[in-house]
C-alpha cells in the first residue's frame, strides 16, 4: 500500500510535468524575443527568461521523475524484517489545551503589528509581484492608472531577491479572498490580509515546536518552548513579516519533526517521507540559502537510520533518502528555475554589500537571546532621532553577557539526560544540524564577501528555544533544582528587554508608510487638491502603494525643482523622508536643505520599530499655506 501511494504521487507529478510541456510556454518564441532585446540594447523582459525556465525545469523533471519511478522497486519496498521503535505515548491531558493557548496567544500579540502598515520590502513585493502598481501618466504626474499583476508574476517575477515567491502566491490568495468577501475593487488591499499567511505560519510554528519536543518524550519542555516562540520578539517581528522568513520557521521545525518520525519508525512511514519532501521544498523555495541547513539535516537522518535499520536494508534506505530529496528538488526546480534564469542577468552586479562581521554576530546573538538588535548603530543621536527605540538592551547588557548565555546552557547540558525514548542522542544531533548549516552559510558569506543579515539564519531561533527548554527541563521524577539559579538569572535579565520590545511591536508599525501617506492625503483634501506631496530619498519607492499621487524625488536637483514648481504655482508643498542615516550619507545637500528652518518646518513625525523607520513630514515655509 505504501509503495502504491509513492508511485501514485510520482505518476501525478509526471503527468503535471507532461502537461506543462504540452500546454506551457514555448521557449522558441521567447528566445527570439530575448535576442531582439539584446540586439537592440534593451532590457530583457522578465517573462521571456521565466518562460524559458518553466520549460527547462519541466524537461529536467521529466527525466528525474522517470528515474524515480523506474527505481522505486529498489528504494520503495520495505521488508517485514524492519522493526519499528514504539512512539512515545503522551498521557498528559494538559498538553493540547496549553499548546492551543500558546497558538492563540501568539496570534493575539502579532495581530496589532499585522494590522498596521507594510514596510519597504513587503511593499515592494506587493507593488512588483503579488498585487499591482500605479502607473503615472508621463504628461500629467497627478494622473495615475492601476495595473494589476497576474498569478505568474506573483510566482516568478524575480528582478531582485526581495520577492519571496511562496509568500507572494500566498499573499495574492489571501488578498483575493479578502476582496471576494468585502467587494473591494482590484486596486484595494488590506495590510492584515497581506499578512494572514504569515500569521498562520507563526501559529503553525508554535504547534510544530511543541509537537517536536513532545515526540522526544518532553511534553513539558514542548509547551514551554512553544510559549517562548509565541512571545519571542524576533519571532514576532518576522512571524508577521509577509515574506519568506515567516515560512522558514515552521518548515525548519517540520523537517526536524519528519526526520524524528522517520527514525522512530525506522524509515517505514511514507507519510513522514512525503512530509519531509514537502517541508524541504517550501523551506528551500522560501529561502534558497537553506540548502546548507537541509544538507546537515539529511546527513543526520542518514546517520541515524544507518545505525537503526538492519544491515541488509541500509543501502535501500539510503536510496530512499536520495529519492525523497530528488522529489523535493523537482518541485523546487519547477518553482525556482524561472527565477534563477532572471537572476543570471543581475546576480553579482549588486552595488550594496554587508559582509558578515563581529558586530553582526553580536547582533545575531542579541536577536536570538533578547529579541532586539545590539547597539544603537552609528549616527542615530547625531541624526536627531528620538531615543525611544529599544535597539539596545537596557542597563548596559554587554556583549560578554550574550556570549555567556550559551556557554552556561552548554555547561548545564552535560548534566541533562541524553536518552529520548529510544532516540538516545538523536535530538541533540537534529538541533545541531541547522546550527552547523547556518555556520556553513556564514562561512560562505565571509569567503564570498556576500550579504548578511541576522534574519538570514532565523532557523536557529526554534533550535535555541528547544535546546534551552530541554536543558532547563528534567527527565527524572521530581524537580531538578540545579537549574533554578540559571533560570532565575535568565528570566530577570531577559524579561524586561522582551517586555519593552513587545510593547513597541504591539504599539507601532514596522515602518509608518501607511500613516505618512494618510497624513499627506489629508493635506491634499484640506487644500482641495492643490497641495503637492512628495517623498524624498530611500523609502520613496514604495510610497505609491498607499499614495499613488505622491511625487518621488531622489536628488538635490529634483528637490530644488519641486520647491520652485510649488513656489511658482503657489501650491502648498509637503515633503516626507525617513531612513535618516542612509539618506544623510547619500544625499547630504538635500537633507541639509530639508533641515533648513528658513525653507521647511517639521509638522509631523511617525515612529516605526527601528530608528531608520522614523519618518518626518515637512511643510515648505516659502509658500503661503492655508
């Protein structure tokens, strides 16, 4: 029966691949269009590259799936000689009610942030991939027309990696349902609806983490880890973010859960194999750099199975691991090769870099342990920003303390039980896999001088929480009093930081783009449409999502021209700008002009969750405003 299920799945994938080859795009026409564009010195249309990728992927997968189906008799048959390991039986009736409470709590604390404005990356994704954009009339800048994006653009528009395709597809689905029930027009959208997929992913992460530790015979540690994940500020921030990181958290846990079931059943659970393939596909599609994490997870899986199955089954079990990974790869190839074909034209030409450094490593530790960035960063106070951002831990928590936390817990690890219901040290190896995988990615980032943010390795967060709860928990009767001092210290030090950051995340938007746009729109209405509204510098690119008629200026000359236009026409002028540190460094003359009291005065300011998301709205004082 199990082999039949696998073969039916493979046959369904083969039929879908053949359908793509028959009814999908024909690469010949697109190759001609690409050649014409290149000969004319023009930019290649994104769909020409993507369409070729769709067809190439189908041909590749046709071969891979045929091989899998042909060899299924080798890796797909399980002999009766393989014995299963009994799954741990949970007799704790409180487990599911507590997990449900943790899930609801996680959604409740995320809902306020999810209901507020999208930030730059989310807005770009909405404008360029999942929703649509406003096109400004070249002759009349005050006249705009909405262009709605289709499903293929949501899945395969990849002119820069800011588009996380699985979230774009999920986001488009959510917005479509919202419009269906509200009757909203095509150009309308909801901030909350855009983030519903991320919210659901966050709830799934909480559930899966509890179930993972429960499967290791630690239900109490599972509910504590779930509760911490529900409230952790870093998980809240990126568990709301309508981007791929929201999918990384549940898929990374799901992969570990599937591996656990495979080891416990000695590779006989086909549902666990299929679950692993699906988790790997979505995880990799959401964040391709996860290949390092997946490599280590599969190595741990191979090692654990190799030690637990009979000798005559080892090679067929190894073949099964390879087959399931190939199955996940076929899904990923079909979904991502169209994107990779576009990336070939821009990869390596990026003008901005942020290589891994000790400062970024300290920030990573701070995000993991405290949920906030470490340190204020250069120039915040000099830029005149309010000191209301909990970007640094209060009362001077030092970097040394951040390094000390894992050292203390690793020291305690030597006193914790090492057996997990027949898995022995398996869970420790599973938790180590994403950590080593993230280390490999960091090493690659250092060698290639690549781009790095702490969120790139957010898969380490559930690992850290699981490790902490397992170490501080006990597998023996009675209470383990050895962990009381450490637990008290951790709670006393971390809880005030978490509380401060949670307060910010529940009261402010990530970036106040929507608030700024609404304020500007009110000024236009109050002046009977006479007011000119503009956004300057970095941050301007995504303003049209909320304010289609807003002028976008990115140079000192443009700012001067706009001010002169307003003065000549005697029209009120309002200019907004954020990202103070960045814009001050790139456009010093323009920022100096905006700060000149004889030219502009600040009439409003809007807070975000980070200092760079602090936006000011200025009014021209050289024009008589009503």
